[in-house]
């Protein structure tokens, strides 16, 4: 079996996931570039891979000098995460809630004033996500256009399974983003503000020291990638799903709790469609759901399969915001759980709430099959989402 598997529709997982989950939840496959790998499709096995230290982000014994990101294993990752967690305070994220809601409402109001038709990626998802992440990092208002241009240039290629040309192009884009991030770090060192980057610069710990310039630049670039590119795709895909489900208008009078439940269900159903966790490597030989995995083996988890495991989600293929089920794994699990999860949920709720309030009669122009999808790194999202009302 060679990845990727065929899909019956843009928003539906490959049927092969369900077959494998029941017959071989850890199965041998080949990646798009021809490498052998294990594909993990059951909720329990996916949870194990994401949380067990016997699986790492790098092959056993591999060393990546100069890796200043959280995408590493062991003591280096633990130190970075302890330092960065000090700056990612719930209070700091919560401060952005009102601002995100106002920004979302302003963008949707502008769409409503301009009149139909409209395009939601360029008109809402992209400007909202880049503005929120810009404010989080303290990007000056006059520099937002440059900030977005640099972020866009860093997207659009697959570092994991891309061709040599795609990886080279992505590397150039990330070099540009890192260079821009370095200017942000320098500016915030000279003039600290009330923003996350200033907090990251100020973090100090008796045991872990402080973040180096390289770590600050890498962290800034990572925040831009997740906070802009991933959030943009999540927002536009969520709007698409709610429109196809006919559920957007029902959010017009939703309570914060009801809106939050809808966000969780949207994330459950589209996790894996818009992005999968980074590949893992077995650090030692082990048994996983009956499969004998050797040290060094490549292991790929599939959230689309795990989140439709009937042992953990009743009627898993139906959209049920009121469901009571196992926690979703959309932001990971265990050591590498995403620190930006509260911010992502906040932005998604702001965007969907504003659309429901301002444009309850919103509908797609054309069908879901007409939507063109583009890949940004490990994420997938609509290139454009044309709507009317």
C-alpha cells in the first residue's frame, strides 16, 4: 500500500483508514517518496505513539546541530519547553480574545458591506490570522504587509515528503522568515513591549538559563507558521465544513459553551485533513498493537482515522457538537502538545461566531468539489472559498 489513499470527497477520510483500523491498526505502507513506514490508525495506538518516549521526532542516534526548535527530543526539548511555557501564559492568550473577536467582526462586516459574492480565505481567514499573530509578536502596524509577504513565502512546500525542488524552495522561504524573525527579536530587545516575543526574551530560569538568539528566532518562525498558516487553513476549512453541514446559521445565538463545543467537533473532524503530526521514529524495538516495530522504523499516525474510531467516538462520521467522547488529538498528546492550542481555539471561535452573527444566510458558490486545495508545509487548506448570501 502506497500513500496517499484515495478520498471519496474533499472532506471525507479515505475508506482504507477504517478498514485498516479494524484489521491492522499498525500496518506497513510506503510513503509518497517510496520509503517503508508503519501507518497507525486506531485511537489507542495513535495516543501511544504521540506520548511514548520510545517514539521520537528523529531516528535513534541522529543529531541535528543547530536545531533550536521544539521539534526535537530528550533533554534539549524539555529545557526549551519549560522556558517557552513560562511565556505562553493563559492570561496572555486570554487578553487577545476580545481583540480577535473585534477583528473577526470587522472583517466580516467589511464583507457584508461590500455585498455578495465574497471570498473567505482572503477576506477573513488570512487577514485575521496574520493580524492576531502579528499582535502576539509585537509586529508594528506599518510592517504587517511585509510580515505577511515573508510568511506567505515560507509556505507552500512539504519538508517531509516533498521533491528536492520543493524542499529547496521551502528552505529559501524559511531562511527569509528566519531573517525577518531576527529583526523582530533585535527590535524587541531594544524596546520590549507587552507581547509574547518580549516575554520570551525576558524569560530566565535558574536551571535552564534563557533562550538564545537562535532559539528565539526559531521560536518566532515556528509561531508564525502555526499561528498564521495553520490557523488560516483551519478557519477556512471549518467554515467550509459548517456550510456543507448547514450548521453555520445555528451559531448566531450560540452561547460561548455551544460555540466552543462546535469548534471542538470541527477540529475533531478535520484534524488530519488540514494537517497531521510530524512523523515519528521508533527509538527501540517494540510491539505496538501486535506489530513488531524495529528501532529506526518510520511511524506515521493518522488523526482522521483515530478521530473516527468507534471505540472512542460514537457515530464518529456524524457531526455532533454535543458529543461526550475521548479527547481529540488535534493538538497532539503528551510531551509535544501544542502550546498554542488555546489561541487556535480562540481564533476559530471568533471567526465562526462573526460569520454566523453577520452572515447567517451564507452559502457556498458552487459545490464543495469545486474548491481548490493547496498544501502549506504539512497543512492543507482551501486556496479560496467563494461564498454568497
